């Protein structure tokens, strides 16, 4: 595995290769969720590139940018074992200049759900993903459904800007107890972790109701609120796969999303129905 910190060096390779490139952008502190994306990229491409970059522009003032978990040594080992060919680890000045051209997330879909709670977050996400896409020039780019709104907006960007890239959404990976894997789980105490299990429980309960034939969005939201009693819920939303409001559950076209605060840690989870 080659570790590259310089964008020119990366571009020299990606510009001159005829191989198919599978790309997995991450912010590091890698876990099984990330590894599942890397494995899929490994299966489907000749060259696999992973990036690790904690992108400052997607964090709002007061968020956890400064304390975001950093595990470079373990991450390098994980990538090596997962068969990554190139690990790109740039620093901030390598990726950003001053007074830059920026891009804006779409005015509606980029500013609902997480974009409502974190206004501007998706501007930063799209900015860095576009920069990384331009450096890597991937054939296929892999994103987790864990960040449902993110992958939907990235697909939209690719479509709107005519980028010649396939964006592939990959299943959300959970631990044995059902907790959605996230680098931010490292912030949780063991009591908070137990509390956090209510999140996936609520999504499981919602699924059970739907399987039993209940397609009523308000009833499902209410049942989820009850399962998450005691938790500071930011939102429970039920939308279509292109983030539009739904009147009732539509099988194969519904995402149920949850965002909560457990202590000071913000967690998101979702299920695609
Ligand atoms: P992050 O490092 O949190 O920016 O995530 C990098 C990529 O990994 C994104 O496409 C995430 O959606 C994906 N990812 C993070 N957690 C999971 C998970 N539990 N299951 C599947 N994909 C995940």
C-alpha cells in the first residue's frame, strides 16, 4: 500500500492509469462500516483508493472538529489488511486555499434533516467530495447509507454537475447489539452506549409495525418516540428515497431517519424500507 500526502503525486497516478478506480472517502477512525465499503471497492475495481481527511468545512462552529477521533496508525494497518492500494492523507493546506470558489448544497434537500440542524454542513461535504473526486477521478465511489442524506446529495451533485462517476450506496453496518457503527461512538461512556441502543430498537420497532401492515407515519413516529423515551431526540423523520415528504409509508421508497443527542454526542441512524 502506498501512502500519499501530496495531491500532485496522487494526480500523477490517477491521471495516467487505465485501471478502474474504486474510491472510499473517510474521516478516519476506521471501523467495520468503513471496511465494508473498502471491501466492496476491492471486489469491483482494479485500483482502490481510500482518503482520510477530517474536513473542517463540514463542521459548524462549536462542533467536534477539534476532538474528532484520530487513529492514524490503526487506520493504516486496517487499510493495508483490507487491500487498499493507495491511502491519501492530505493536510488542510493541501486541500484548501484562501477565498475559494465554493459550491452550495441544494436549497431544500440540503437544508432539511441534518442540513436543518447543521446548516452549511452539506456545503462543506459537497465541496470536499468534489475536490477529492477531481483528484482521484474514480470510476466508482462508495458511500454508506449510515449517512443517508449525504449519499443522496452526493448522487445529486454527480447528476447535476455531469460527473462521470458511479456513486454506490452501501448497507449500514451495526455492532452485535444493533448500534450503528460510527467513529463518534468512541465518545460514549458505557452507560451512554446502553442508552444509545434505544435508537436502533426504535427503528426495529418501526420495521415490525410496517411489516405488520401499519403504514401510518404519525403512528410509527409516535411508537419510535416511546421506544426512545428519556433520550434527547433531535428529529424522527420519514421521507422518500429522494428526501421528499411522504403521506404514508411506501415500500421500497421510504427512509426512516433519527438524530439524537446522548450526553454531548450527536448520533444519527436510519433504516431504508
Ligand atoms: P466518515 O468517516 O464518518 O466520514 O464515513 C466515511 C464513509 O463511511 C461514509 O460514506 C459513511 O456513510 C460510511 N460509514 C460510516 N459508518 C458506517 C456504517 N456504520 N455503515 C456503513 N457505512 C458507514
